[in-house]
């Protein structure tokens, strides 16, 4: 049976890994926001 510190280290290590789907969604959201900002900049 593993010690508590080893368990918590493994849990934190697992949680640190970025989720690939979240990264893709973030990239889409950021690119969409950039496009909107460019459109607003052109209107002014």
C-alpha cells in the first residue's frame, strides 16, 4: 500500500496534465476573440 504523500503526489501530477480537448477549445476561443477584436478595430 502506498503512502499518503506518494498518493497525493500522483494525484497532483495527474491533475497537472493539461487536457488536450480543453487546449483545443481554448485555442479556438482565443482565435475567435482575436478576429472579433480585429473587426472592432477596423470599424473605428
